[in-house]
C-alpha cells in the first residue's frame, strides 16, 4: 500500500503542476501522453483475433538553473499506466514482440533521475531506461516492433533495464568533439518484474544479481550543415551474473556479453518542414553462441520517408526488416524450434490534428517464436497518440 501511495502521489503531483508548467515562464515542465492501439491478427500465429492496449504517460521535470539554484542540473520523474491484453503471447506467438507497448495491466514508476552537466561531461543517476540513450537507432523509433527499439541480441540474452522495468544506474557521456562522443554506464543487474514489484518502488542491490555495464562510442558526420548527416555507434554490454546452460545441467557460466553496431544515414536531405527527406538505419548485434544465449545474432535495416503525402512534411512512411536467428545449439536440441524469426514492418504516421498522431501499421512475421508448428502471421495495428 505504501508503494502504491508513492506512485499515486507522483501522478497527482504531475497533474497539479500541469497548468503551471504550461506558462512560458514556468521552470517546471510536464509531459502527458496517451497511446492507444488496436491490433488484429488476420492469419497465422497462435490464433486469429484482435486486442486493445494502451499506455498513459505522465512526466514531471525541472531545470535547477530555472529554479534559481545551480546551473546545468535537471531532474525528471515519469509514471506509467499500461492496460490491455498481450497480443504477442495470446495471438501471435512471436518472440521479438510486435508491439513495443505490449505489457499488461500495471501502474508503476518508470523513470526517476537527476542529470548534471559539467563542461563536456554529462552525469545521470537514478532509475534510468538503458534504451533511452543506448542501443538506439533514431529512425527505428517510428516502428512498432520491439526489435527496432533494442536488439534481441541484448534484450533476449540478458536482463537489461528497459520498458517496462528500469533499474538503478549511473551513466556518463563525454563529448570529445562535436562529432565524437563516448557514453558508459553501470546498472543493477536485475530489474525484476512488475508482478513481484508492481509499482517499481522496491529496489535492491545484490552481488547475486550482478551488474550490467554498457558503453558506446559515437561517430557523427555532416553535423556542420545537417546535410546528409549520419552517425555510427559501436557498443558493448557486459553482464556479470551467472547464466544457466539452456541445454545441459552444468554449472552456470559467469558473465555474458554483447557487441553491436548501429548506423543511421540521411540519404536525401531537406530543410525542416519540407517533404522528401529520406533516412536509413541498420542494427547489428552479436553475442557468443555458448549455450547460454538463445540468440547470438540480430540484423535489421529500414528506411523512413518524410512527407510522402503532406506538403508540410507532417507524415512519415517507413519500411523495415528484423532478422533474429536462433542459436544452433538450441535448434539442435529443442524439438520444434528451427531457423529464425523475421519481422517485416510497413508503417505510416501522420498528424491528424495538433497533438494527435494516427499510425496504421502492418507486420508480416515469418516463423513466429522460431517454432515450426506456428504459421507465419499477418498482423495489422492502428495506433493513436495524444500528447501535450
């Protein structure tokens, strides 16, 4: 009950300051958004059918300088309510998860952190979403399938602090130049789950949970004039916990790792507000095929075209593919598991009216669950986003 009161207090606190934050001179900012999504599995998968799910987001932030305190400090807190069904588990059977808001019925603390800038160094401490800054392909944020947000080579092989459960962490980012930066961080090794920690307010640190470290080196180009700009991200994750062998009853393996490369590139450059901009991205992730990881490889690629139909470039069309092959040792020793799960996604987002975005989406999922007994699934989604 005490933990629920903490979450509800945070919600009420955000709502109370909403009107204040809308004032131009206010040092307090409030973010409020609702995402509603209908999904229908037209064929294949576990069964045909439809579902609905949604998320309410409330965030409260302030800048210490705006409050008359010290310079370059920022505080942020965010709570979420997710509701609805779990279509990947009940309808589709896919492992990569077709919808990145698929969660269930919970109300919980999502993020709470403090960030301080000291020269070229940014320091962040608190309850932090790893995927907010790490393993991110910005053009991939258009797509619904969870693999375009964070690679399965990380999220399916080791516990990582991502939606919906984040953990305590400390992250640093240093900008060597306008084009080169390094970020590195350390997190509690086990975020837990919302069934055992329903409001995400009971945190613990234990050597048995291990720790997760993450590092990425970023190389930007075209930053001076924003023409044909791009970025390459080279990253590494290490988890210090013990991992069980998926096949043989042998002593656990200490430690697990993942390396990844993410590239984003503008192919057709247009000034902001003009139609015809084309961006591409790719994600490559790798972990050792050492009997503790179900996926040792992940590959994705996609393109976004801004301004397909609207002259004010308020619409984006996207096409992407995600490929996640199962490890050979698991395929050879598990009946019915075979090959790779591949998701092909076609999506289109447009602004209906101010602050309301509508996005129809279609996905064709080949070999859902890498299970030869589940037919390929054809899924349609319709998402509406309302924000402030």
